[in-house]
């Protein structure tokens, strides 16, 4: 049995998602070699909880470790570009969390950058970063894997199987991720994340939609690309009183907490992405696929496999029901096998096999690049109030 040695960079929420899924990867021996986080307490906690052999506050220790095959970047997106390039130069395979990159400000930018820097400038800068990353990925003998779990959700993969078999024409796709707001510190500032809700959570359904169109294109032996984008963004939370906001966690400063984008593909078909930070009742993740001969609804979360009804929450304080669900009484749809349903296990299975056997991942650099390009084109559209034709510049 082949062994894959892993280094985890970042010890926060995403690292825990990966840690829970490692246990379900089969057919390979996984060695959790080391974890790095600037916060020593976080690094120590992650190492102890998941069984990493050691922890450090310096990620370069992992890059210089000859026993590590692959590093996973569970770090803020502003760190991704340099870390990816460093890791590839150190001859490590790279798994990168989403979003791939973004615009985080330049020395000459006035604060706050989300309100003062034109989205056109952001687009140009991000394009430069993407070219730099693409060159590093293409010139490396190691693999780049984009950790977009939507792609690996069982219902998305099942829908892809149907599309390949029937060679259906997708006429319209609709995808959404909506939450109660982000618990991440600094999520309300553009300089920390590279955008607001459209980038932070809208990247998921967008990538899923782009993947499904690529499946259709491959099945028909043709190329399908994005032709144009029109988008709208806004800040809903500031319009609410403190009382009205008591159940929400959205605190946008110079980012949007609501966004939509509509894509027109080169074949004339359409897709719409919704992202909202002002939704109570649990996280909403789905993609609906309308075809010339079929309709498919991929409900990633919540699902209906377990519905619960509790009169009180006694004894449930430390029991996880579902993400973004603060109240456990009444009727709820509890997560069951979350790591499987949301694609994390299949994603890591694919990535570990890519490292072990030298094949390409389902979710790689091309998808990561297309997703970021589309999102920043959407920001231009929203700011300038017009339809953006790709490539914009």
C-alpha cells in the first residue's frame, strides 16, 4: 500500500474539515507528518486532535521537510499565491483551499480598498497573479489541486454521470450558497478576504456550475466558455436595526453581504449564482440543473435524510446538528455524514490518489483560475452597472 505524507499549513476551521475526512480515505496509507500555524496554540490543538507527528509556527519547516509529499494550504487567501509558488519550488504537491487568490490592496491604495479602489484595477492585478501562478504550476513537475468540495459532492458527481450518459444540453443552471454570516474575524474587510459574500461563498456554486458545463462540453467533444457576465451586489445588514440584526453575523465594512451573477456561456445558455450572508435556518448549498431532456436538483445542504424535532435542547450543548444553525429545538434537518455529503472525503480521496499515482485531479488549476476571473469580472459589472464581455481586458 502506497504512503502519502502530508503537511498541513493552517490550523483553523478548514484544517479540521480535512482532518475529519482523512480518516475515511481508503486504499492508501496517510502519514500526517506536520501542521504549521502562526498561532502555536492552534497548531498544537490541531496536531493533537488529528495525530500529526509534530507542529510548528513556521510553514517553511514543512516545505523543507524531505519526508512530506504534499502540503495543504488552509490559510487566508492573501497568503495563497506566494505559498503555492514556494511549495512548488520546494517540490511539494499543493492542495489549496478556496478562493485561489484575490485583490488585497497595494501600498498606494487608500482605505478602505473595497470602497476606493476600482474593480477594474483589481481585475488587472488579479490577472497578473493568475499568470504568475499558472506559470509556476505549468513549469512544476508537481500537481496543483483546488480544494473545491462542491465538485466532489456525491449528488454533483451523480449528475455528472447522467450528463455524460445522456449527452444532455444544459440550458440553465442555478446555484446558491447562503449563510447567517461569517464567523471569520475580518470577513467584513476587503483587504482580508479579497471580496465579500460573492467571492467568499459564491465561489462554491460558481465552481460547481463551471465544472458541470465542462462535463457537458467533454461529453459532446466541444469547448464551452463564459462569454459574458452581469452582476449585482449590495449591503443588506447596515439597513437593519441592531434588534433586527440580532440573529445575523454579517458585518460588512467595505464588502458586499449579498451578490448575484448571471453567466452567459459561449453556447448561449445561462447560469445564475446567488450568495447571501443574511439567511437564518442553516447553510443553504445547492445547484439546480435544467437540461433539454432532464431536470436535476443537487441539494448539498441541508438534506432530508434525518429530520429532528426537539422540545428543548437539554443535553445537546456539545452536539453538532448542522452548520450555521444556532437553535436546535423544533423541526430541523440534521447533517448526516457531512464529510461525505459535502464532498470532502471524495475530494481528499482523489487528491491523495493523484499524489500517489501521478494522475490529474478532477479539480485543478484551470477551474480555480476560471472561477476567480469570473468573480472579478462580476465585480466590474456590479460596480459599473453593465454587462461584461470576457475577456474584459
